[in-house]
C-alpha cells in the first residue's frame, strides 16, 4: 500500500488531453508511470484551463458531478466517472491563503471537476482515493497567475500536489488525428522553444512568451491552455527554477509536453 508523504511535494504542469486520451496507445501509460514516481499526495489541487472565473472559486466540497465540458464525442466519454473524495480541509486552507478583507474564495458547491482535471487524474490516480479540489483561474495574465501560485506554495508542505493542467500547444485548427506523432510547424517550433526556455529557467522569456516564442499566436490563439503553467511556476518559485520535462511528443499535432517543477 502506498504511504502518503509528509515531505514537500513537487508541482506539475501537464498537458491534459481530451477525453480520447484514454484510448491513446502511449499517453495513459506515460501519465501512470509519472504518478508512480511521485510521492503520494495527501490531496490534489488542480488548476485547469477550462475554468476561468473571478473572483477566485473552488469546486464542490460536498460532492458534485463531473463537468462534461465537451461536445460531439461518443457516449462512452460521458459515462466516465471519477468519484474522488471531497477536500474540505484543503478548501479551508485556500480560504486562509487567498481570501482578502471582504472577499472570500467562493465555493461553487454545484460544480464538479472539468475534463482538464479529471481526464489526466483518471490515468494518474485511477482508484480516485485522493481528495481533489479545483481552483479557478481569475485571469490569464502571467504575472498575476505567477503571484497566485506563490500564495499557494505553502500547501506543498502539507502534502498537496499542485497541478497546472493545460496544453503546451493548443490550436484546434492544427489538430490532425492522422498526424501519427508528427506536428505542424507552429506546434513544433513553440514546443522546441518551450523545452529550451523551461530547461534554462528563463522566467523573463516565459513571462513574455507572446513576443519571445516563435509561432506563439498560432500555437495559442487564446492563451488559457498555457496560462496554468504560471500558477505552477509561482508555486515552485521558492525552490528555484529547476524543471524536468517528463512527457514530450505530439498528439493529433498538439504538443503534450509536461513538466515536473521542483523535484521532491
């Protein structure tokens, strides 16, 4: 049996995929092996590209159904469940860390996890036995998201795994199910830049990615799938700029590159 950790947890940024990730020949196993190499978390905090809301809000602490925020897929993807325990203690911690005078973190008791949260968790923690909470993104501004991540950092010392869940490139017009691991030029160019820039720890370039990265506007016509990276970077900032690219390659032409920040 796995033993929960009391050591400082790492922080993740992962490309979460769409519901058909479960049918991929490689990706589910990559996610499963990644989680097996991590210290077992006491609880998980997800920040997904698919929930933008300000002021800050968190998902249900009393149980709510998953949010099937996608359309036109076969029925089997709407039958997926992920009944992870509620995380009221984590919600209380977030209140203490993030609330300001006159403005508490809103508890959206009717909202469950969206696919940016549960799709990767089904592969990483299939037993659904770790409490999970999702936090909204109140902005897409890199500096503000980085500052939010810094405020979340103390959670790591109480066994919380903080996960920014997005996609290293995300332009649906570039998707091609027949790509077979290859990528159109904008995806490949941005992925190469992202890998090098994360490896060098060049935070200034990452913050200014829209001007510094090649093909930035084509790789991310809208930046919500890149934005969770900044929360992860902020949460890991006290440990320096170290990162490890754990998953790479392309899925339907999009970069699925994913990083572990601050090794435990």
